[in-house]
C-alpha cells in the first residue's frame, strides 16, 4: 500500500516539473521569435519526458497495487491433526511447519488429545474466531466438522484436508497421500504373497468413522473377493488411534481366530501395536503383519523378523504440501479448480485434480533392505 502512494506522489511531482518548464519557456518568448521557438521546443520536449516518466510511475503504482494482496496475505496457518501425540502427525505437521517458515508465515498446531468425530470442532471454532488465514485438517469423520469448517470458509479462511478427507463441500482442497486404489492394492499384494494367497486375515484400523481408511478397507475387501478368493477377511477392528487400545484389539484378534494367517493395519498406530504384540508372542513368525507404518516405529519389528514388508508415503511431504497449497489458496494463485497449478517448494509443481484433490504420489514399500534409508 505504501509503495502505491509513493508512486502516485512521483506522478504529481513529475507533472509539476512539466508545468514549470512550460512556464519558463513562455516567459522567454518576449526575447525574440527565435528564442521563443527554441524555448517552446525545449518545453515541449521536457513536457513529453515528464509525461513519459509519469506514465512509468503510474505503471509502477499499478504493479505495486496489484502485488499488494500477496504481500498483505494472511499466512497464519493452523494444522488440526486427528489427535496430538500421534507419531504420524508429529512427522507430517513438523514438515508443515517447516514449509510455513520457508514462505514467511506463522504456524500453530491444535487438536484434541484423543481422536473423536466431534473432538476437532471446538478447535476449529477458536481458529475462526482468531481469524487465521488457513486451516489444514485431517478429518476424523467426513461430516462432523463440516459446519465448523464452512463457517471458517465463510469468514474467508482457506481450508485443506490432508491424510483424511471431509466431504468435498467442506473444504477447498484435499491433499491425498496416494490414490485409494494404489494404497489398497499395495497392502493386498503384500499380504497375498506372504500367506501363499490362502487363509484368514483380519484388519486393524484407526477410528471407525475415518473416511479415507474406510475407503481403503472397502477396496481391499473388493480386491480380495475378486482376485484372491481363497483369502477370507474374518473381522475388522478399530484401535481408535490409541496405542493400548490397538494393542488390545490385536490380542483379541489372535485369541478369537486361532487359524488367523495375517493382520493388515492401514493405520500407523495399529501396525506398530501388532508388531509389538507379535514380537514377544508365540504367534511370531506364524501371523503375517503388514499395512501402513512409520519406518522409525517399525524398524525393531522388521529387524527381528516380526514384520517383513509394509508400505507408506512420506508423511512429512504430505504436511509440507498442505502448507504450500494453503499459501497458494490464500494468495489467490489458485482457487482449487481442476487444472490449477502451484509450486510446493522443494517438491516442485502440482496440479489440482478432480474434486479438488492434489495427489502426493505412490506409496513406498519398506523392508529390511531399505528401511535404514528412511528417518521419519
């Protein structure tokens, strides 16, 4: 705003110079016709130069004015994970904060201590009252936070979901870790190969209403039924994103199904709990565990042979991408329309897909040969 007023001041000053030169030339006209002609020509030249400079200053003022929204953008970014103290979100939100620091914004993280469908709502209401510029949320439930999120959007706050989506009408973008089909298939392929394409398997997930995880589970069931008819999914349990609850659920599965061949955990809390339980159990080596896990959490269980393979994307990159997407939305570089493009720092350029989805990339499969190469 200040640069605009300075430019306007320069326009006025240059115009004044032009008038002054013209007056001086007019005063010299009484000397002689030749002198007057010369002076008039000089005045005309000076006036033209002043006009040109004034036009340049006006152009600079316009440029400064058009750039003003970006420089004045509210880059106060808030992350709302499912719950605090979750290593997965510790990793994603840490890099989200790093991205905010890179582009000069401010960062905060708020969330309930335990994941529940409505637990995020009071935090969202407070962020709206604070007038933050953008919210990145991993939704526990696809609908529960929608009213609060749309109130935030009505107040001018941009909203992206990451890791776990809401209904599309409740946010501007969804930062998706990978396609649901790709994630489901990676887990099914690992399990079917490990158990010889035959036997009973169970699934241990996070929160019962988690939309993204439930989509993966549905796709895994469909894949097993269509392509692995000798594998039967006998049960689905939920660890509620709590270590002890997940541990107890795993123990219950093993006691309930004595012929169980494998456990798929599309949840970082559940897969770590399964590794922990089986590592000291008589079932170690008899029951296959795979799913989605953090390399640092899973290293002990991979190295002692409890877990052979599991998959995941880089959660840090997911949070990092969410922050840059919010920046682009806040500054108006993108609106969230399909085909919009924006740059996400070190990750490069991304394109908004159908239904406002931005895809991070395919999952990585971790095993004993590569797990030491990752630190998150």
